[in-house]
């Protein structure tokens, strides 16, 4: 998904897309790990991408919760 597309999406659909991509990366990482000789560089890149997605998911989730002034 391109960065230009994410700006035009509403936060709920962007969050759903990020969660879907995060799950897809889980599957890809497990498939790569199960290979006889996994590509360690590719595995590291997938894990790094997954962490970035997790951070973005957390940020968008936090934005959905309104600030409460106590």
C-alpha cells in the first residue's frame, strides 16, 4: 500500500488493512522459517516491517480513543 493511499483512507479501513498485512507477514515469516535454509536477511526485513506495522496499528488505535481530561 502506498503512502499516498493511506492519507485518503479513513482510519478504520486503514487500521483493518494494517492488521491484515500484519497477519500476512506472520504467515510469510513462518513459511520462511520452515525452509531448510531460510534467507536470514529477508527474514530480518519481514520482521522489521512487521514491527513498523505494529507501531502504526498502535498509533491508529490510540487515535480512536478520545482524550479524557481529568
